[in-house]
C-alpha cells in the first residue's frame, strides 16, 4: 500500500468525554426519565448508588438536559463538559510584582478571552508567588495558550493548572465529588441536616454527639474522615513525576475559586486541626486571658483594639485559623458564613 493512502486516512478527532449528570434517585424516577429518554434519544442512563447517572451524547445535549432538569426542579449535580469549561493555566517566569491587569491586557491583545487572572499565594504564609493563574474562555478562534512564549515582555512558561488532590465536598448539600456551583440538590445543613446552609443553622454551639447527615451514624459530622461515606484516598498514580510541578500550585491555590471544601488524602479539616492541637495544645481560655493585660478584658473599657488583641492570640493558639482566613478570602457572599461555621465546627 503506498504511503499516500495511509496518510489520507482521516484520524478520528478525539471526542472529549462528556461528564455524567448525577440525578438523585427517587422511586418515581420513571416519570422524569421517560421525558429525558424521549427528548434525547441518544442519552444513556444507569443506576449508580443513590443516583441515576445520565450520559449525554454531546456537550450541547448535556447543556439541554441540565437546563431541562433545572426547569423541572429535579435534584441533580453535573459538572460542565470540558469544552465548555474555562481553560485554566498558570504562567511562570514573570516577576512577583507583576500587575495582574497587565497580564490581562497583554493576553487580551493577543486574542485570548480572559475571564480571570489571579496571583497564587503560599498556603500558610500567604506570601505571593511568581505564578499567575489565568482562566480563559476557549473559543474556536482562540490561540493556543500553550504556544505562548512571552508575556509582559518576558519569556514565560505555561503549565496546566492543577487542583489540590483530594475529595471535593459540596458546601450546599455536603455530598462529595462536586461543588456548590454545580449543585441542584437540596441544601442540607452539616449540623442538623435541615434544608438550610450550615452557616444559617439555629444551632450555634457545639453539638456533643452529632449525627452524621451522610451516614446517619453518631459521633462525627459529614466532613469528618471518620465517616464511612467520606471518599477514600485514591491509590497514588504517577505521583513522583507530577509532584515537583504540582507542589507549589497545590499548596497555594487550591481554594482560590473553590465552591467546596477540598480535603486532602482523607484528612478532614477537623483532623488537620486536631493535629495542630496535638503539636501545640492551646492554653485554656483562662490562661489565655492572663497572659497579657489581665484586667482590661473584664473591664467595661473593652474596646475594639482589645478585641483585636484577643483575636490575635486566638490565631496564635489555633494556627489553622490562617487556613480559615484564606478560605474566607476566596469564598463569596453567603458562602463565607458556611466556610466560617465549617471551621468552627471542626475546632471542637
Ligand atoms: Zn451539592
Ligand atoms: Zn442546621
Ligand atoms: Zn458519617
């Protein structure tokens, strides 16, 4: 066979995988599924635990089905197909002081559709890093960002942006593997399971022997790694080769746009905090108070600065609160209250 014939054989374009739509199972599921199947003949569905996993045949179909389920008020979660998802990359090689607006302007001028530019920071210290995360809307006419050689007059390196590994827990329903921005499942409070945000829970104090809303067992909350429903860490795969690149990124940016809690390798925030406490047991409130100005605290003149001082001490005693601060900065609107409560709960 001549070479030219071989060369002419068209290479099938790699079709990107369409993610499943997770529709919450209910006994009368057939009503809604009948409509879905009738409208989207090529879609497929299967039962998987407490969900019906619906597989759309195209990204468009995926969008249509999720719009339909939303309109029907069905409970589901679905992440966007990869081609609709914004492209996230990191730019390395720029000085730490680079203005993110300059990066945005430069990329826009080169024909990129820039959704967001953010400078990455170190997890604990919050020190700025010379790494910039860029979120792009990919259009058919968009140039390939990985071909970008210079930015702001300097040679740069483009890397893909990696999330921190670990299970994602939704702030809205407290189930796993999706974030609240994609969640159409009823809001469930982490503390009491009622349909309100954890931050809006009327229970403001610590629950002594809580019931987990995910497994119904007593003694832990649904964000605890002790929960049997808490996702187990996946076996490590190609970790050695990935590590070097990911480390900084992982440590620094994982929660920047998060609408969920990311819990590392089966370690819940609560547990992470526990470890902190083991390393440096916090003094009792009484000791704490006596350490500095012992009188002013109880006096009527307790002012704003006194409060700040107390909070500062509190932060020293609970170093993990820095993480809370970081998450608060990255959360939006009411989600901040959720983030706050999650942390308070895990402090116990
Ligand atoms: Zn959810
Ligand atoms: Zn509640
Ligand atoms: Zn549980």
